[in-house]
């Protein structure tokens, strides 16, 4: 059985350039954890789809999009507190898992279902902003 080895001597000469490490500009990470502002939140919200299922909280993208500026500023305070502390609210980790039956006779067989996970919308917005 062949084993993987990171020794560059195992790589044929004609492939060495293809497998050489690429230089990474450290500056690409500078803005990763910068303070979130209202314009950034509104930009992400404009890209979020409508008519999607809500998570455990029953909050949808539409509700956040139509919320007041005061609410959005509160949301930004929460997001920035997460960035500063390096933590997220514990309840963002809770999800709903729905087994949706595939287009065949279900026959009470879990293998004939497609799992759908519903995450909290606020968590998804935060994830979209930081990525």
C-alpha cells in the first residue's frame, strides 16, 4: 500500500512547480475582524434570499430586512461584541433537523429521507458578514 509522504524528493521534477507552496500576502487578513458597520449589514441583507424557512427563532430574512435602523444597530452591537470576545451566543448552536422524504415511498425508513437543517437567520447573517 502506498503511503503519502510530504518529502519533496517524491515529487517528479516536472511537477515541483505545481506543488510548491504559494506565497500568501498577510495583509488579506487585516480587515477580517474589523468592526461591522450598518452599510455592511445592509449590503449582506440585500443579498439574502426571501421566502426561506426560519430557524428555531422563527425570524426570517424578510423580518431583518424590514426591521428598523435601531434594531439593525443593536444587531451590529451584538455582532461586534462577538468579534471582540471571540465567542458567539450558545443558542446559535441549536438547530432544527427535519427529515424530508425523498420522492419515493417512505416506508418508515430514515435512509429514504433528505435531512434539512434550519439554522438561526441571525447566525447565518453574521457568518455571511465575516466570510
